[in-house]
C-alpha cells in the first residue's frame, strides 16, 4: 500500500504548479471574469495543450502522453488551485473519458488525437432543465441517427466543437456524439454564477448523432463517465479549497483588530482548523478515488461518490469562510475570495449536485452490504 | 403570554392593512433577494415617495414621539405594521441606516435647532443618511479609527478615509467618527460629528462588491471643514456616542432577508422528480423543518425583545442572535435551493429562472450580511462575554496611547 503520489507524480505536480502560477495568474482569470463575451482563456488553453496535459491519460497510440489517471488528478488539483478559466473538465474528464470508456476504435481514432492536440473542445450534455437528470424525464431523442431536443445547461456548450449527449433511442437512453458545428444545432450562451466558466442552452433539430457504446447503455455509461469525472473534479475542488485556506491564513496573519493579528483569536484559529480538517478528509477520499479510477477497481462508484461529497463540502466551506475571514475586504470584487466562492458552486453543480451523489453512494452501500 | 393580537392590536392591524391596501400597491416593485443592487433613479424616487406617504399618515417611525413626526406608538404596533407592510414589496433599503441608527444618534446628542432641522426631512425620506464608522484599519475594531479631526478656531478639519460606507453615494448627510486625540487610549480620543456629504473635500468612490453591485463606498476626506456645532457629544467622547448608534443598529438590522423557507418550499414543489416533486424528498423535508423552526424561533425571539422594549427596557446584547441566524440561514438556504436545481442551478439569469435568480442573489449577498454591522465572530463574542458574562480576550489595546497601538502597518 502507498497512500501518496510517487516521486515522478510529485515532480509533475510541482511543474504544473510552477507553470500555472506563471501562466494562470489571478489577472488572467479576471480577464475572463470581467469580459462577458469570453468564457475561457484561449491563450492559456493553447499553452496547456502544448504541455500535453489534455492528453495526459490518453494512450500514446492516440496522440496522448499515455500517463495514468493519477497524473491527471495531480494536474486537476493544480488547475483547481488557480481557478483555471478553461474547458479542461468538459474536454478531458467528460469527453475524453467517455471515448476511452465506450468509444469504438474509429471514434477514438477520430477524436482522441484532436483532443490531445487541443484542436477540439468537448461538452457533456445530460441536463434538460431544473432538477436532477432522470431516465424517466428524458425528452431528447434520436431517430434514424438524428437528434432532436434541448439540453440546458451544457457547461462549455458555447465553445465546444463536439458534445456527448444523453438521449433516448426508442425507449432506451443512449449516449451520442454530436458535432456541434454541424447542421441542426443552435446554441445560446447563458449567464452563470461563475463567469470564468461558460455554459449554453443547446437546441437540436435533427442534428446527426453517432452512438457511443451499445444501444440502451446510455444511463449506465453516463454514470461511469460521471464517476470518473467526479474523482477528477474532486481534485480541482481540493486544490481550490487548499488555496482558500492559504489565502485565509495569510490574511489572518497580517490583519490586525484590537491590537492583535486576527489569527491570534480562537474564533479564527478554529475556523481555519475546521477548513483544514475538511480539506484533509476530502483529499484522502479523493486519493482513494484516484486509486480506484486508475486501477479500474470495482470500488470506483463508491470511492467516486465519497470523493465528490467530501470535496464539494470542503470547497464550499473553505470558500465561504475565506470570505468571512477577510471581513469587508472579502466582500469586494477586487479581492479574489469570490472567484473561489463562485467556482466552488460551479464544481459542485457541474457533475450533478452532492445530494444526488449522496443518494448514489448510499444505494451502492446498500447493495454492497446486502444481508 | 399571548401570541395572538389583543383586541387593540387587532384593530391596529386592520387599520394598518386597510391603509396599506389603499396606498402601498402603487409603490411596490418586483424585487430580488436581500440587499438588492437596483438603485436606479426610479427606484429611489419611488422609495422616497413611499416614505413621504408613510410619514404623512404617521406610519414612518411609529414609536417615535409625535413631536418628532412619529406616531407615539408602541413597539408592538411597529412590529404589526412591519409585518403587514412586508406583504406589499415596498421594502426600500435607503432609509434603514439613517432612521435606524444615524438620526436616533442625532436625536440623542444634538441641540434642539439641529434636531428640528434634520429629523423631519429624514423621516419624510427627503434626506438620506449614512454611517461613516469603518475604516481600512478597522471595521470590527471601530475604535481603531484613524481619520483625524484637528481643531481650527470654531471649525474642525478632517483628513482620512472611511470605507464600506453603505449608501454614501446617494446620501445627503452622515455621522462620522474621527480621531481627535491620538495620545489618549483609543476609546478616549474619538469624537462624533454630523456631516454634509456635499462638503468640499469629500470624495465618494463606489466599491464594486462581490455580488456585482456597488452599494458601499470608500469615502475620502481632504481638509474637510465642519463646525464645532456639528459635534455630537463631548470632544473625545465619541465612543460613547457610537455605542448609542450601535445599540440602535441591533434593532435596525437582523430583520428579514427577503428569502425564507416558503420560497424554497415553492421551488421544491415545482421541481419534478421521478417520484413526484423535490418536496417529497425526506432529506429535503427535514431541512425545511429546520429552517422553519429556526425562522420562527428568530421571529418570536424578536417579539420577546419587543415585549421587553414595550416595558421600557433597552434592547440588550441578546439581540445579536438575530443577524447571526438570519445571515447564515440566507447563505445555507440559498445554496440548498441552487443545489436543488442540480446542474441548472448555475444559471444566473432572472429571465430564464426568476425564482432561482432570487436564491442566487441571496447566495452572493449572504457573505456580506455575515460581515456587515458586526461579523458572526464578533456577535458570538458579544453573546459569550456580555450575555453569558464569560471573560473577554486579553486586551493589548485598551490602555496604551492610540498612536502606540500595534497595527501591523
Ligand atoms: C455589505 C456591507 C455593508 C457595510 N456597511 C457599512 C456602513 O454603512 N458603515 C460602516 O461604518 N461600515 C459598514 N460596513 C463595514 C462592516 O461593519 C465591517 O466590514 C465589519 O464590521 C468587519 O470589519 P472588517 O471588514 O474590518 O473586518 P475585520 O474586523 O478585519 O475582521 C476580519 C475577520 O476577523 C474576525 N475578527 C475580528 N476581530 C475578532 C475578534 N476579536 N475575535 C474573533 N474574530 C475576530 C472577523 O470576524 C472577521 O472574520 C459594511 C460591510 C459590509 C460587508
């Protein structure tokens, strides 16, 4: 057993951190935040592609680096730490993972090299309005290879070139690859709680759709993709939560009230200790998820759910208490606290809210612990 | 104990409701969450007109004496009117700080002429006031104020900076806490003045807040002259004056946040799930019960305060409970609503999702509410130390001259 990154993985992580500290400064994040017309940083995206990160877990045969998923987790943590304004999750955790999981050889050969090269942005389209995604509620449908229906919201749907879409075929849900630049696709950009990430409403009217995986496997596949994404997103959340803790600690050590640094007050010490405890538990759950993902272990659904629940809670708590520690300063636009507050909401919602994952977790536990 | 209206109270409620039904609807606005950012000219004009209408009918400050334009009414009547008014969407925030904190301070410390000059116009909504206490050097620690006032004959000359001043950009007057004696310990060298916000040398710069709007400001003072007659209380006795303001603050803030359990109940009922609606979910129902119980606890705690008030007692530090609960519930409930919508919760667009836009407004304004007018931590210290009588933190700043106090900068 070994519960830590290897030396090589640590090296990769350190390099990723140095790279992102230089290339993804708060000013870069804010340039996207403050410009309603932009939903990602094209320059950073190109540089991240040049680092090979988009293909970190894509086999060399398909143009990737052929590293494992633990390496991808290490990168995710660093992306989360800097609030990176790029469609990395949609493209790598969802699209590439869906292809790796269920794509035919032809589909892999067509898309994976382009993903690794940064030539195509992906999106994962399951939701059709307010509330959790459900098989019974699914309206989008594919008939004769043509998709009709509306998906909203679709993270990065405003800039993506291809989407993985959950839709019914006959009575059965399936996953489908849809070229978003092809015919029968209309997009409307949406305003979101986290303007450093984009989202859209996608309306399909007979858009050509190619099935990913077998007929009727849609829901099961979607869940498997979500498990993988949940682990990777948990690392972004842990990275973000850690950053919040450091911001809060640094500020508490320099801010004086009543003649003392506020870090000397127990209310603040306990607050930071609470953040730390949540972050460490989330990190440990995320590591277990990373192992399960990388090893293709049967425990993945449970490990992924636990990672998602813990990391969502940790990041939310750290981001809101970071604002609180900053007092009035924390409530201003100019101070970076709110970037993380917003991102914590984005990451908790993008793969389905924690309450859905808690339910999944317990139903898996129920089955595993069946009498 | 009686949680129903007495016959007199019922009569007052009926009268107030009838009056509101006749007068309020034309001023009503469709508003989002608490601490709205809509400060369009139109909104302000409507707010002022509504305030004037209330003042003319004796509903502006119900508990104030008649000679000052109030109704000489009881705290209970004020509660009853507030409850009825809340149903009409006419809650304009422009006057809360002035009428709730600044003007009562003026009434407690100014001479008759000054009171006569200011109380009426403020009551009628003709003039708006702001509270210039917090500075970059301290919000919790208001007594650390550095803005200097130096005597010059019959005048004082003020230099320095205030920050987070809500409404300074539209206020006509303010009360400002300044340092008049840096050689004395910090609480003993402060003085309070009322000030005309149009005075030469005052510059108001809006601060962009995390929720997107700009309700609060930096206020810079460069050689601003005020007359000694604008002083409230004695020279170097401003801390005592500020305590009167802050005591009133406890009553002014901590009320409704614009979002409550009934709104999330409505949202859950509209959200279809495979089993029916989100309202059927057991875990959600438990949370809903908790929020309801919490809100009711708060409401009835406030009523108990009102009863104490109506017996002539002053509101004590126990009123600190109100804002801690209200602000944190706003944050938790708004977040729960956003998560209830699952992926869709990220959409922040009042046209696509009117109900959820209110919760998103709540999610982004709640962090400010947990800080403004006493942070959660300070309020808990107050409960621990002043209500429960627990020993305070060891103080290093009380007896040293202000200029020698450790500040880190
Ligand atoms: C929306 C909004 C509106 C406002 N409007 C006004 C206004 O109209 N007029 C005005 O004068 N001010 C206003 N303020 C300022 C507000 O009163 C201060 O921001 C607040 O009191 C906190 O002060 P600070 O920002 O200096 O934070 P700090 O005092 O620096 O606090 C930073 C952190 O340290 C904690 N802390 C500080 N001291 C202690 C202690 N002894 N024990 C434990 N923890 C401690 C705090 O709880 C906080 O978490 C407003 C603020 C906001 C957010």
